[in-house]
């Protein structure tokens, strides 16, 4: 999947890219990654605000829009929704925010893909740019050069398919035929591809196809069972393609196999669940901090064990709330340890409690790093040691 231009055959050509980014350093970084994509020549122009981007789109044609989700005059998924409303080409969301909720909102708003700025160096930008270039090339060239287009589509490592409004297969490239385990196009041409989609995703796929035929862009993750019984998780993105010969509105889809990604996500979820269960056995509660040392999560047992209100601590740093046993020097020492990203054990705090009493807490934590070794924050456990302190 992916790979160099030489491995994939013919270069896909050039695309006009509108980069919507207000930070010059980030814009230069993205331009550099676009220039490094050998299979597509990117001609990039930059807009620093959503308003400027919308004005450019009203008078110029672009093949691809890459937009930072956090702009001076627009925030998060609203940026994507505004761009999608005024253009009929792919819009890629770009952000430093790893929030799964934000990703879901961006994709639901029509984002062609969702990329993290910190992961662009691993080539993650190449795939959506290549697919966008292929889509643009397909839409622009279908009527003028069918033979040339066929060569390009056949060389594409992702599934490229053409459906009618009822999801009957009209055409599919060799990569797609391999994914559905068909030896030849004639075996499946004219068949409804809904038969390959697992039952729980079938209606969603049917609805996506009909909406695309009516002119609405969309995407969907779904599972299929190939003709030989292999199950795969797929992600498809679809657009309307009008057949001028008979006036029929068809559906052009580009689909990739995301089975490995789904397995990795499931393994991560299972690992996190095991970790949480283990912490429940060895502690009273579990907590998480972000990279700025702000408390991002606190499990419910904190209130049950101590009577403290977790909401009073969320979004704040540990030293933002009083601890009767700690001096400014003690806090400075603790902060220095966190800034060195060191693990810590049994850090004790005497917190004021409701009713004028106090409670003693003991917390331990370890730094959290992402796959690239970048610091993401802390996570750890806490214990109520009030009774122990009273006994002392």
C-alpha cells in the first residue's frame, strides 16, 4: 500500500493546492512535505484565514484544500464544514489535536482525511494527496482519454470503483478486484456490491451510495467479506460522476484496506482496558495529565474514597490547588521532576476536604510518550492515606 512513485508506475501529474494555515512555520513544513511527494507535483498557495480561503475559492480553481482546524476566524470542524460547502474538491483537515471526537466531527463535516501535524514526516500526507490527485485526474480526464485513464487507475494500489445509484458495480481496477477476491472484472460486473458488505454496515453503505449519486460527498468505514471468505475493514470516499452519454449520475469511489489500522486500534483499546483494570486492583483511583501537566481525567472513585470533587481539579495543574503540607520549595521540586519527564512515586498531599476536615492523598505517576517518543503527559494512580496518617 502506498510506496514510491517508481513502484506505482506513472506519475499522477500536478495538483493546485490551497493551504489554509495561519502559522508560517507550519505552512513551510507542510509545503516541504508536499514538495517531497514524487508522484504528484503540488502547486501550493497559502491563505491565512478562513475568509481569505473562501474568497480564493470563489474566484480560482483548486484540486485540493489542506486546512488547519484552528484558524484566527474559525475553529475546529466548523472550518471544514465552511470549506466543503463552497468547493467540490477534497478538503484535508490538519491539526495537532489527537482528539477522536474532533476527528469524527471533521470527517462527518466532509473532511477527505484527518492528519496530525506531528506525523507528516512519516509520509502520512502522501496517501491523501495521491488519492486526491487521482480523483481530480479521474474527474478531469474521464471523457477525454479513457485509455490513458485506464492505465493510471490500473496502476493505483487502492480500490477505484464505479457504481450506479443502487450500488451495482460498473467498473473496478485490479487492486479493488484483489481486495474483494475476484479473479476477473466480468465475474462481478453488474453485481450489487452490497452483497459483499457485512449485514450491520449494509444500510449505511446503501445510503452513502444513494447520497453520492444525488451529489453529496461522503465517506464510510465498513467491513466486507471477500468472495473467498476473507474479512476486511475498508474505508471509502465517494463523489458523484455524471455520465454525459445517458445522463445517469454514477458514483466514483476510492477505497482502502484499513484492516491493520483497525486491529491496531482494537489492540490499543484492549491494552488500555487491561491497564485500567490493573490500576483498580492496586489503587483507589486513576488519573491522567496532558503535556502541560493539567489534569485531563480522574476516575470516579476519588470522590467516593475522599469526598473531594474531581471537577474542581480537572483542567488545573496539581499545584493550582492548596496542599497544606507542601511549601513553595516542595512544589518547585515536584514541578522540576515533571519537566524532566521522570516517573514519581508516593507524592503526598494534604488537601482541604468538605466540612473543614482534610484528607491525605498519595499519588504515583509515569510519563506517557507517543510512537515517536514525544511527551504527551502523565498517567498514574492515587491512594487515600488519611487513616494511615492519623495512625501515625
